[in-house]
C-alpha cells in the first residue's frame, strides 16, 4: 500500500462513525468513541497517532451506544494502517537495524511466555477475582506458537477476536498480563510480519 493510498484509507476510515446498537443493548459510550475518532482524524495523518495508542484505547459502555464489533473493526483497521506506515517510515529512514532489533526483542518476549508449561504461563487471579480460563488462553498460545514455528497461519484479527471464558480465583489467569501479552502478539503480527 503506497503512502497516498494509506492516507486515503485513513481518511475514509475516520470519515464515518460505526453503527449504533438498539436503545436497550449496551455498546461503547458515544462520547468516548467520538472523542477518540475525532482525535484520530486530527492526529493520524500528520503522524502523531501511533498503532500502540490505538491498541491501548478503551471505551466505557452505555445503552444505545456504538456497536462494539463495528467499532473494534474500525480500530483494528486503523491500527493496521498506522503500523504499516510506522514500518515503512522506519525502513525508509535507514533504521532497518533498529527495526530488526525491535522485532527480535518483541519476538523474544512473545516466545518467552510460550516456553512456559500450559497452565503456568500467566499469574493466577487469586481470591475471588475474575480472570480468564487457562485452557482457553493456553489454546490460543499454542496457536501463536504454531504460527511462529511456521506450522499454521494466524492473523492479528484472529487474536483480536479471541474470547476467553471467565473463571475465578486460582482457577483463572489474571486478565491484565494476558491482555498485555496478546497486545504484543498483535503488534508482532501487524507490524513485523507483513
């Protein structure tokens, strides 16, 4: 995708708002999404918005809000466009070595977690806190490992769409470390493997 095509894709992507859900269903808070998309429209084209900032954004919920799947799709496409632009700029600017070092470091961090035995890859939630069912998380970890070893293909969208069943206490992985690690996986798949 050329720089001109990428700029047009950004403009098209940010021109419309996602669909809304019916009044009696929960969606993302309108004010939160509008504020972020307005910010993105102002800052993405001049290069002041990064793929990491898009990946880290979160929204509140409200009845009659924006459809979560449609909004997440917009964010995923925005992240992809920005990640490709970041890669292209780094490589065009003569920073191939720094980019390769960053990719190697990210890959090592991802692979390090995969080296742990299933059921022990992430800290447990403890107490009565909610978390993710370890078997679900470990199954996706195994798919990531197979992808990195060349045994299967996995896309960033596959990881983004993953859902983990809830569990509590010692029978659950803590959510924050799992989410942070899968954010690194998405970054690796989007920025370094295209």
